[in-house]
C-alpha cells in the first residue's frame, strides 16, 4: 500500500516541475482510506453532546475507538486559527490515527470550522459554517452537517 | 472607531474568563467593515482569468485598487496549507488592506480553499470546495461561488 | 526608502531563480532600521521584572514607547512554539511597530527563545537559551543576555 | 516508558492550573531519549557536504539510518520560517523518527536556524547563527557548531 508520504512527495515534485493539474483520484482514495481504516480517533472537544454527534457519525465510517480529549481546549481560542489549534493540541497530547476538532475559523466573528487531521497533523479535509450571528441554528445539527460535509467533499457519503 | 485589535483582545479575555458565548454582532460588523473599506487588495494568484473573477466580485463590495501578485505562487503548494500560504506570500511581499488567495486546503486530494486575510494576515473569512475529483465544475464558476460564499458567511451579500 | 515588502520580494525571486546566495547587507540594514526606528514596542510578558530588563535595553537602541501586554500570555504554553505564539498574541491584540516575546522554544524541556517580530508578525531576529535544567542562571540575567544576543546577530551592539 | 504525549499533557495541565515552573528534568531526558534512540533520521538539505557534517555528528549520538531528503528544499525559502518549513517538508514526505533541517530563521537577513523535529513535527531543540553578513565563517564549520550547540542545550554533549 502506497504511503501518504509518497503521495505527497509525488505531488510536490509535480508542483516543482510545474506539471501539477489538481487533485488526483489516488490522492482522494488515500484520504478516504486513512479515515476508514482509523483504529483510534481523538475528538478535540470538551463538550459531551458535541462529542456524541461526531462519534455517532464516525462509527458509520470506520471501526475505531473514539475518545474525547481530556484537556481544556478553550485556550486554542487565543490563537489565529482556533479550530486547527484545538486539533494540534490533541495531536501533541494523544496518540491516534485521526484527530477531529471544531472551533472558530479565524478572528472573532469569522464563523466556525471543523477539521480532520491525520497522525502527523496534516489536514485531510474540513468544512465551514457561517458566523452564528448570521445563521442561527441548533449547534448539534450544525456540527452534524459540518462533519457530513467534510466527509462528502472527499467522497465519503453518510446515509 | 473600535480597532480589530481591541475586538480580538476583548474576545480573548472572554475566553480566558470562560464566559465566551460565540461570535458577536460587533465582531462580524468589524470584519464586514474591513472588507468594505479596503483601499487596496492583493489577489494571490498568477492566473489572469481567476483574478478577473475575483476582481469583478470585489468591486461590487468595495472601492479598492485590486492587484494580482507578481510572484509565482505555486511554491505554496509545498506547504501544509497551500491556500493560506499563498496569502501569507502575498502579505509578506505587498502592502495592502486585504489579501485574497485560493488554492489547496491541505494534503493533495483535500480540495480547495479560498481565504481572505487582513493587513496582518489574520483570517477574516474563507470557503471550501470539494476535491475536483469529486465534483467537476468549471473553475471560474467555482471560484465565483467560493468568493460569494466566503462573503455571505460573514453577512455580505452579492447580487 | 525601500520597504521590507520589496526586500522580501526580491529575495523570494532570487530563490525561485535559484540564484540566492544568503543574507545581503541591505537586508540586515533593513532589519536594523525597523528596530531602531520603532515608535511603539509591545513586550509580550506579564512579568514586571522581565519587562523592565527588556525595556531598559531597548531604550538604548531606539526612542520608542514600550508597553507590556495586558493579556495573560501563559496560554501560549499550550501551543507548539510558545515564545512565537506569545508574540502573535501580542500582534493580534495591539498595534505596534515591534513585538518582543520570550518563552519556551518548542516541547516542554526544549529551553527558551526570545523573538522579535515586526508589525506583520515577521521574524526579524531571535535568540535561544538552554533548558533551565541544563543551565541554571538568574532569569533576568538570562533575558538580558538573550536580548543582547538577538540584537547582536543582526548587527546591533549594546554597550 | 512514558510517552512524549503524556509529558506534554502534564505540562499543559500545569500551565492551565498556573503552577508551571519551567522545564523539568524528565522532560529534557525524554527529548534526549528520542534523539538517542532514533532509528531513522531525515536531514532536510540537498547539499551533500552539509549532510555529511550532520550525519557524522549524529552517528556519535545514535545508531540510526540517516538519509538526505530528495526534494528540492529551496522553496521553503518563500515561507516565514524557512528552516522550520524545510523540516515540515521532510516530515510530510518521509517517515522517520527525527528530522533535522537548517535554513534561514525568518525574513531575509535574519540569519540561520538549525532545528530538530520529532516524528510529529514537534520542536525538540534548535540553534541559531548570526546573519552571514555579520559573521563570515566557513559554512561546514558553522553547521557543525550549530548542531553541537542544539544538542548541548538539551544536555547531549559531543566530544
């Protein structure tokens, strides 16, 4: 099985040679495989309800042990990309195959992002929601839609 | 007029005190204002067609001088977040109020991201598209939809 | 006066063309100038003693208003580069010409870093100290030496 | 054997509780252990001479397979932290226990940095050199001194 490292190297070399033409099917397949074959997933939230929404969906995709992070993630809100830094907080404090985090995209007011990282912290997929000021909606419903969207955009459909 | 720096500081202090409740209207208004009042915008692309799509939409939102970057941006494809690093490449080589960039979200196969940065490189808004393998569509149409979506999610509507 | 943006652009183009030969005198001069001509400096520490050490040295280099950040910076310790993220915390919450921060370099145990950022968060210079476990020394003495070293390596000498 | 993830988690919790008192001996020992027990090391340079200098020193510290990266690393010079991004380029394209990279610290003119990353891209140690404009010296000699210094500051001495 070809490693993610080799796929990335090939894509980088294409970029250097100026022959890169956009995502390739084998690249998307590799992302799907990493998610589907995950044995351990860490969800970077401290909220039991949000955790349950994510866990229930992921269990339809893979057969993994799914755990909630046990460190307060709110400190990631003092960074430039809170959602991403929650994921990195999980990456640095837990061993897992996949890390899922959700939080603010950028500056206060910029809405939210859900992001899925691999075991080295590489971004596999993500999705965005409007600022809650713009689009008020039940938070669990929103997270559910975000995760389904993040998976759909790399070709994983949830029924 | 309250500065972005003060709005961010207030939000950070709320997070530290554990009383933060999500985006606030004045935060979203500030983001809108920064985009609408921009006097100079740099678009981090080397593609004249993509540039024109972005310029035409932005001219409906603000009265800015809009320029294309004159450095090859493909090298950002060798980073972990190509779209974001194209924006930072523009930030570091040009003075402007707003930087707009578009490229791959994360690893090869992860689809695309359009991101709008302010004069310090802070993320104001963004939008995502599926991997082109998943959802084939005319590239100019896609970029147009991405920019309209990025603006819509922070409350700026384009007709 | 040539802008930092133009100097960076020229260096990037040299790298793309594969003709870059290392730092140039005008680049170092530009860094010196940015520090010497700073009108406002933010020091990203909450410690009055550490602040005083830094302020006293910087007043020998420039004629700036020098302020301490008024947000708790310890949350930056939950990031991958605490010293750098303290600086970014200051950058995002205060307007200034120069930001000086000091904290852990990387993982716990990795020793400390002092870093000087410009108004866009670009790294102008830095210095490192061994882990305090390895080399015990008075903290104010250490910070003084770090700042003097950070300035010396880009050609600014303090008597 | 306690994992790096657990050590980081403990340090983060200390920071949250406001009882963190600086680096601890077990943290430094863990960093040493990761370097000494490395089985595979990637050096992120394309220069055979620089590679040899680094390889010869590392072979005194550990019994690892040491390889040079086979992608052009100069594109990292178009990022905000070229030395660090060379390391991340290696991290994303190769599997290894330790990644060693060397390049510019920050903006052009800011001198050089040597940095050692672990298998997840966490910074274990680093060292800095003045801008070559300030302190001209044989490049191999400089890299040798940088690596010895990076190891020394976390308690690994080379004879």
